[in-house]
């Protein structure tokens, strides 16, 4: 029988995602998951992702993308890591 090692950060990542799913009760779980993890990438990588997305875009498209990302960041508030602790 193989023993798998859980990667560092996986438990917190999935726990935070699960809390958001339970709070929001999304109708389209797959889209919600994609949006949630995209926001996590933006929060982690910051401007590096924004620069990559902006290459080849018109300026109004780039500014709209920034507004959309800001809106998603506000929507997915950071969940306190004390979930499950008393």
C-alpha cells in the first residue's frame, strides 16, 4: 500500500475553498471553483499575472480586466485559518 504525503498548504487551501462553497452555495460549482482559484493565483502572483494578461490587449480591455480582478478579490474574502478550531 502506498502512503501519500500531503503537500504543504493543500489542507488550508481546500479548507478555505470548502468554507467559501458552504457560504456561497454556488449553482455552478465548477465555475465557482475556477473563479476562486484564479483569484488565489492573482493574490499569490500579483502583478506578474496582470502583466501576462495585459500583453496584446487594448488599454480599455486591460483596465476592465483590472476592475474584474479587483471585484473578484473583494468577493472572495480571505477566510480565517481558525476554521475547525475552538
